[in-house]
């Protein structure tokens, strides 16, 4: 049958879809338009930029906490 790793991926994607159905609806709407790349590219770029910014903020906040605690990383 199917590999077990595939089912775990499908399960994770289903949980994400259940938590955030609006994003799936927005992407499905964009894909139904006549020129979806023109709509999806800014959506992707904004999402990528926002994720990188949040990730960098978490990393830098962790560095600040470690430096203030006096321990060396």
C-alpha cells in the first residue's frame, strides 16, 4: 500500500487546512482566475517575507535572552 511517511504528511496538511481554511479558499480563488501567477506571486512573496521576519525575530529574541542570562550559547 502507501508508504507511512506519506500518510503523516497528509495528516499534517489536513490539520493545517482545518485550522486555516481561509488560506486554502483564497488560493483556490486565485487559481480559478485567468492569470493566477499575477495574483499568487505577491501572495507568496508577502508570506515568505512575513515568515522570515517572524523567524528572525524569534532567533534574535532567543539570543537576547541567552545573553542577558549570562550563559554562553
